[in-house]
């Protein structure tokens, strides 16, 4: 089984730019509608031998059943310090500075342009 978080954005192009430039995601697919607006996008998060995929799209007007509120996501990373520095250099809004957690993880968190929280750390949950 795989889990693929899906987020809706008012400005999905800005979200894609932020996620790729500031946080190191990689574009897999970006599908547009007839007007050129992002209808659906898939971005990869490469973490060593594992690759996760997050999907995103635009919000509808009026809001539809999948136009939910803000999200908090946690992604594993080998070197949180390097990613933190990259995010800061790209102008990311750091909402939790680099922190050593009691459970052994080194973590930080940023807010994306639409206020979703992206947390990165060395803790690797296991089933």
C-alpha cells in the first residue's frame, strides 16, 4: 500500500515553484486544462532509495468536496541542515527552527505560500 497526500492550492503554479525551488521536490507530471491552469500535478520526494509522490491541484470555485483546509506533512530527510539552509536561502517561512527532538530526530518545518506546514526530519516511522 502507498499513501499519496493530495493538496489543493489557490495558485498551484506558485506551490510547484516553491516546492521544487525551496524544498527540492522534483516535477513528475503537470497537467493543465484548456485555459492553461494546473489541473493536476505530481511531485516526487526522493529520500535515498525511496521516492514519495505528492499530488496537487487547484481549488474549485465554488469549493468542492476535496477543497479542504490546511495540511501538515512530515517527510524524512538524511540531511535536514542542508535542506533547511536551502529553504531559508529560497525565502521559506521557517515555522520551527532546526530542533533536536527527544525521540532522536533532527527536524525543522516551513510554511508554504498557502500556509501548509512541511516538516522535515531524520525520524523514520515504521509499521
